[in-house]
């Protein structure tokens, strides 16, 4: 895939929401990454017990998040947005409920084979622009402080998005079930928080420049250029993403992510 420019559909009239995958067509096993093996189980703490799913027909593998509904939606939307911005990240599909899942919400995330960590201060020069894109992407979704970047097949990949979009807990789901108005009010406050966050985002982040040993001004300009790709995402694609989320989530949750994307666009149009 060419990650040098965002993915855009040529004819929005033909655009449809992505399919929700049938979870019964996969076999599952528990997943443990190197942090679990080494006893630093940070990923499990933030994402819950993960599963590896294998397609029984073609053997394709996916990482499945299923414990926390908001993190499932965060992961799906983040992967969708990365694709639209031309940022290397795994593809993601929502899954139909399955008794093995801890909640009725689950997302299948493309399993990136043979990914490895890298020394932040010694990144190859040819990957600098891709790094700018990743840092801009994480700044847009509000997860720049908790990035997990990996190298695979000559690209820098974003791997997980535990607390993105200022959506950091699942309390809204039981509230929506018993009191829709109260749930909607809670989501309104979250959206206000995200709008404040993105409205104050300047992409001038000295901490990141120091961590990656990059020139601060060069990093700032590179991040802004990458973040402005969000302006190229057409309304029809945003609506298709919302339609996909609405297949499993309450409408107010799906609408939340749509408004987050539009808030990003509102911010970037002012640069």
C-alpha cells in the first residue's frame, strides 16, 4: 500500500459502510505480547484480555479487543482515520457478538506480523516523514502521550489506541441503557473536552522533538502538513464510518466520533 497520501474513494455515491464480520467464522486463542511475557503487562491493563482470531477459511489473523466498549470504538475509529490519512496502521473491522467476548462489542484488528520496536533517537532518515505522520495522527486523536509505534515491512505502524478521542471510560454505556438523556449529556461533556483539546493543539511538542532527537521547527511543520490531510476526508466517508459504528453502538456514540473528526477538520482549516 502507498502510505504517501490519504486513501480516498473516487465515487462517494458508491460508498457503503464496511461489513461487520461474523465472529463465529474465527477460531480464538489468548494473546500475550512481549510485555506480558516479561511481566510488564501494560497492554492488558489498558485493553483488557486480548484474543488472536484466525479466519477458519483463509487463515488470516486478527487481534481482537472485546473487554471495554469504548476502547473497541476507539480502536476501530483510529484505524479508520489512519487509513484515510495515509498513516500506516492495521485495518480494523467490527465483530458480531460472541460468547467468548467479555462484552457485546469487539473489533478485529489486522495482525501485523514481525513487528519490532526501534530506537527513537536512531530512526532511519527515509522514515522521518512517516514518523511526522504518526506523531501528527496521535496528536489529532489525543494519544500522543501513550503511543506504541512498531516497525514492520519498512514502515512505522501505530499499534493501539487505548484512551484516544478523550473517551476514557465505559460509564456512559450503563447510563445510556437506563437514562438516555443522562448518557447524551455525558457524551456532550466528552465532546466539549475533545473540542477544547483539539482547539488548543499547536503540534509544537518539544517533548516529542527531544525524544526522537528531531529539530523542533521541522517536526512542527511536518506534523502540521500531515495533520492537514484530515481536510481531504470527504463527508461521505465520515458518514460511512458513522453508519458502521451504528450497526452495533448507540447512535450518540457513533455521532461522537463523527463530531471528533469534524472538530479535527475545523482546527486544521485554521492553520
